[in-house]
C-alpha cells in the first residue's frame, strides 16, 4: 500500500530513524596489529547503568543458525571511567558487568580475527573484514540507542616504504551510513541501533570497486583478493539479477544503497545476507574473465549465490519468523520455518537467473535435476522431516559429520523442492491464475513492509488465503512427514519429463550426461555397481568420507575415515573410484583398509547401482507451457547503463 507521498514505508530501511533518546553509544575499531590478527575495539557509554553496566557479545550471527560464541576470540578486556580503572566481572561466557561508575564508561577489547569466512572477522596486513556481531559488545539496556563507530586505519607505514607493510591505499567498504566519513573512507559511521550496527559488515584494504544502478538504487561490487574478473560483465549480470528481484516484490527497493562484499580466494564458497549488503566468499576462478563468451558452471554457481543472498534482502531480513523479531542473540531461537526462509530463497535464487535471461531453460532444469538427485541420494530424508530439520539446525546442519547423510535432510535442498511443489501445485489447481509468486508478494505486504513477524503456521494460512486453495494436507505431508515429494507428477503437468537413471560416473551429480547432451546420451550412460559410500582420492589411495545406510560398504563393516590401500591386491591409484563403480554387482572385492593405524582385510560385494540420478527434459511441443513459470524462451533482460 502506497503512502500519501507515493513512497512506501519500508520496515528495515537503513537510516530510517535515529534510535531512542539518550546519548549515543560510541564505538571505535582499530586494526592494532594486523600481523597478529588483532583488532582493538572500544565501546563508550555516556550514561552507564548506576548499578553497574553490563556488556555482552552475541553467541550467534543472524542468518547462520549455530552458537558460535564470539566471546572466545576476546584476548583481553578492560574498563575505565576517565583515567580511573573500573573493575569488570565476567558473569557468563559472553557477558561482563562493570562496577558502578560516574560519567562516561569506556570498555576496550582486544579481539583475535583469523576467521576467513562470511560469518566472522579476519585481519592481516593485506586486508581486514568484520561482522559487527564478532567485535562490538552490546550495551545491555541501551540496545535501542543510536550507535556511532569510528573505523580507524592501521598504524603501519601509511606512505609506503621499503620495510614493513604499507596501508596508504586502504579504503573502507560498508553499507553503513556515513556520519563524517567520506564514502569508502576511514572515519565515523552511524547506525540507528545495535541491531542495525551489527547488520553492516565492513571490508577494509585494497579492493576493486564497480558501481551500477538497479531500479534506480546504487549498488557497489567490492572485490577483495587477487583476481582477473571482468568487472563490466559482473556488473551487468548482477544488475539483471537485482532488477529481477526488485521487480518481483515491487519497487521501490527496501534499501537506499546496496553493497556486494566479495572476497576471492583459491577455494571457497559461501554467503551471508544483511539488510543492505551481503558478504560473499568465492573461488577466484568462479569470477568471469575478460574473454568469457558463455558463463561456465562455476560462474553460474556464483550468480546463484549472489541471487540467493540478494533475495534474502526481502525474505528473512524483513519478512522473518516471529521468533526473530527481535533477535535474541544470547541463545538459540528455535523455528520450524527455515524451510521457507532458506528453502524458498534457494528455489528462487536460480529461478531468477532463468527469468532474467542469465541461464537458459535447459540450464535451469539441469540444475534443478541436480537438486533432486542430491535429495534422493540422502538416506536421511526417510528419517527426518523438513520441520525437524529446521528446528535442529542449531545442532545438526552446521555441524555435519560422517553420518549426516544417513540421519537428516537439508532445509535448503529439500526446502527448495517443497517450494517447487507448492508453486506447481498452486499453478495447476488455479489454472495458472495464482502461484507461489503471489504468496511471496503477500508476505512482503503483510510482514516485510510492516515488520510483523511470521507465526509458525503463518505461511500456511496465508498461502491458503491468497490462493483460495486447501493446502493443509500438502503442507502436512511435505513438512511434517518423510513421504517422497510428487516431483515427477507435478513437473509433468508443466510439460517437463523427469527421467531417472543410474549415475554415469562417480562424479555424476545429475542432469544431462554432459553439457548439451540429449536424451540418447542420458539413456546410454550408467554405472553397474555401487559401494554405498562416498569416496575421494588420497594420493593413490581412497578415503571413505561417508558410508551410507543400506549399502554394501556398511554391510561389509567399512566405516567413514577408512583408507582403502588395495583393491584385489592392487593399489587403487587415481582411477580408484571408477574401479569400484565398474565392478560387477555381487562379485567379491577384497579390500585392504587402514582404520587409524591398523590394517584390515575386508570382503565387500558391490550392489547394483541405484536408480537415483535425475534428468529433466522439456517435452515435445511443451515449451510454451513453461512461459508463466520460467519466463519467455530466449528472453534477454532489458539492459540499462552501468
């Protein structure tokens, strides 16, 4: 609903208010010893609690549902009022209480920063990165006050020289609002309250910068690390992704400016959403080189990651479970809705690439087939429901071990396929008049724009109201049982044929046999045997990373962590996985295996390879039927100036 001024009032828009009354909480962060990975962080409270001011660091960071105990990285902490030292008492693992003090109280922490991930803090002489949850203590009782933070440069040689690191080219990148600092400069920044303060990650160092506009909103790409990326190509493609999402929910965008903080490394993949930015970690080879003619698989993966985190700008940063409004970062916040906030986002991340014309329909269906394959290869789907997976995220999803495929299911992967089933069911039962798109837009209007949290059954009730359908039985089956999803039937109603086959090689993840392969090639390939285990090469040997329930490996007594050093008396070599896969089902294989430092001799009889690999094909004459779902065939998104 538009306001009288013609512009929506959007909950969560950065800088929308100045926080509650009273003096602001003032922070500073100084990369005091980059070579030792140490930040010095100060927090000054102008009006401390006369009974003794309490401070606390979060135990987890929004968007990553595991207790991480950031206080474990605090090397030292002290407090003072003026020149007088003030005693601090630690109350629990992440909370401190200062003795009663008059006037401004200042707490100084030394924080170790050596976590090169999107969730942590990292500092060395090449760059610095931090999430506020890792470094800024909360002033208990003053969380709603305005926060100011002075981001300081390293001390080192600022003008260059022949000895020691030089920091003269270092800049600052963040979506936090400047409050005296120049754009990309060190200095003072401000946030309306503590929740906003920790929702703007910061990159400092030398980085490549590109800027584009999406639906009139400036977007920055800040790329750190060594790379050879075509920034023009990257800007154009991300612009199409962003405009697809903004127009999906409706203009205006819920932020005045957006920043992609991208760190390129040798190997890595991950992202974390924030209200006006995202932190992304990727392999430098996943970024587009200047001579790229067609996006390769790794670049499509990167675009999908960026699309996922950008969709979160609406779905989880503003449309969020009631239990997250507000966040309680001192302990777990349980919800059964991560299937929607991560699963639905995972459904739309690559669907948006197809609708924006960045991947073809065939490429989209190929990637969808791999998601289906991944689910079907997870025995744990028959043991854990999707709602249980969400509830147990705190102890299972982020703490994967060798038995995880047997014990559970991913609320990302299965959640995305439930979103697919819900979308296609709505389309089928309303003859295309309604879809999951309508449900998401209603969620935005009723929850994203208002800031009202979503109840545990809120999405189910809203979906029925928006579509006019009775969906309760579907929700119960898909979310609260381990029944198989009706994927083949629902896809067939959209003109897409789902064909199951055995894997063509140990690395076959589903989809077509090879890029561009047709039906005949997909029908021909197969592996005759399965060990029922996941293996990877360890030099000339094989390491079992997972032993799957019901497979030949488990029946033979093999365990995760075992190293196969001989198959029928011959060392596996680099083709070891293929040797196992090409064995004759039922034929005995004699394996010599190291378990820890003990050698074992085990007999295993491989089973016939399971039919667990999915390929999707558009039926003959069905291309037009896909238009409402995937967008027009051959669509080229409108290109605007970058």
